């Protein structure tokens, strides 16, 4: 889904604010990560959360039910641009492309993952960095 004008800016500001709150609430690690059913910035319910740090993504693979969404949280000090494989066309799993560019502290969900399959993802700006690659299996 492509939005233009103020609607997209408002969505990005809201996502940024929520990401900041999530990071502040989670602290420095441990068991403070969001629960699998926590509401996210795009209004849906997340079935899994993938966290991006300077070490890469964690967990690297998740399994969710058809119709679910996955939340990506950028806890790294640098931005990341998460997208579906293959690079650079990103066409295998378009709902993953809803995550897109994440500033540090920001979070965003995939679109609805409705088709049973395995979707692979990567950081568009670092496509060969295996620590920033992973997969989401939809059942």
C-alpha cells in the first residue's frame, strides 16, 4: 500500500513514537520484549516480533499462522531497510515490504501474511549481510 501526503507522514510519526515507547519500555534486554499478541503501529495484531540489533536479526526465523503480521523493531543505532527477497526487486513476498525503512528505535509490521509459504527477507542496503537475513514461515 502506498500512501502519499500527510497520511504517510502521520503514519511514520506514529510508528516512530510507538517504536520509541517500545524501546523505552523494553530497556536493555532480558524478558522485556513485546508479547506475541501486542498491538503495533499499523493497528493489527502481531504474531511474532523480529528485533534488529548491531548483531543482526533475532530470531532469524519465525513461524506464524496465515493472516498474521510480524513486527520488526530496530534496536540498532543505525537505520535498516527491511524487504522481501530477492534483492533488488523484492517481489517474492510483497507484505514484507510494508516494513521498509526503520530508523533506530522505530518499529513497523509486515502486511497480512495470507499465503502459506516461506518468505525470506534482507536489509535492502546490506543485501549480502547474512546477519540481516532470515525467513518467516506462514502456515
